[in-house]
């Protein structure tokens, strides 16, 4: 037995003793074995010829296409029910085409709209899209999608995602990926946007250095009448610390075994709707979580879930 194997055996024995000690105290210890995280192999690429690389990419594309054809029809059928706010005579790309385009922006991890325009408008990419989605007659511009999302009811998009999740739960697609036979919902807050000016009543206000004042010195130099020397005058200027205005949102994702995460719901913090008038207290994560918990209970009343 090698030294590494002896060390692993010793650790296993120590963990077994800890487990028995906790069970003797009345605790229930999970025996579920999680897949260990593997490091990236420190070796060169395994392709010997360009044909091998093309074959591997073809296999990966076919596997992704199977997932798209199985899941997207359910999602697109629901997205097609969303009312299109655009003028019908000026519509060049259908709502479904723009939604597919937006989904692919996240699938291929495009960092910005300009990056999407650059990387997703090539001839090869367009031909691949037409092979998978015949509705693509021309590739839309990312600004077209942005203008659509500014006017559309975004709650309908979330509702489409929820219906897809319920369909997957109903067909027991996650049966082998549950944790303790429960759906784990992780909730966390994140800041999405920040500006120094208040552009909407919904923004949360954050004071940087509240009740504090700063100061800076101004030195004014003046020449005398003979213009042979200077006289200096120092004045102190005081200012109040600035305020930042942010958009904050509470996100909920479903965490499955083997590191799989699925987006579920979002709850935006809003001073316009949830600010306390009497005390002027702003909306916060705790208030948003109470609203979140009520929505989850109403939507998944019979689903076995764990919230973290």
C-alpha cells in the first residue's frame, strides 16, 4: 500500500468515527456521495488530425441539437403566446426568432450586445442556425432584441421558464439528480446596476459615508503689482458624501446534484412599491425574501423543496 492510499484510508476511518459519534448524539448524518471535482488534465490536445477535431465538434453539435429539439419546442410554444408590442407592419423578425437569438446569446456566453453582433453574425454561424432553426431567414441585430425587451412583459418570459420547469418535474427528468429527494432552491441577492443619479423611483439609495463630510483645499496664487512675486491664499471647501442609486434583485435557482443549476424566479427590490412611508425605510432583501417565499409556496405547494 502506497503512502497516499494509507493517508486516504486513515481519513476514511476518522470520518467514520466522527459519523458514529454524531449518530450517538442523535444527529442524522448524510451518507450521500458527491462527485469529486476533477482538475483539468495537464496535457496537450488529443486530436491528431483536423478530421478528428471536426468529428468531435460534429458529435458535440449533434448532442446539443438533440437537447434543443427536445426542450425548446415546449419553451417556444409558451413564448409564442406573449403579446408582441411592436408595430406589425415594421416587424422583420418574428418574436420566436428574437427569443431564440436571446437564448443563444446566453448559451454561447456573449459578454455584450456588440460582442453578440460580432460573433453571431458570421456566415458559418448563420448557416448552422438555419440548419437547426428553419425560421431564421436573416440574423437579427442585437439592438432589435434590446428594443423588444424594453417594451415586452418580462413577467411572461419568467412564466414560460416556470412552465418548462414544471413540465420537467412532471416527467421526472430530475429524479436522479435530487439531493435527499428534495429540490434545493438557493436564493441570493445581487446588484445589477448602479449610477450616481436617480433615474427612477424604483432605485435603492445607498449613501457612501453617511453623516460624514469631506473637505478639500483650494490654493489661489496672485501676483503683486510689480509682478515680481506671488501671494498665496488657501481656502477650505466642504462637501457632503455622494449617494449611489442601484438596482438590486433577489435570484432563485434550483441546485441539483453534480453542480447543475437552473434559473427559477426573480424578485426585484423596489422603493416605489415597497418603501415604508412612515419610517422611510427602503426595501431590503428580508422583505423581498418574504415576498419570494409566498410566491414559491403558491406556485409549488406540493413540491418537496429545501431553501438555502
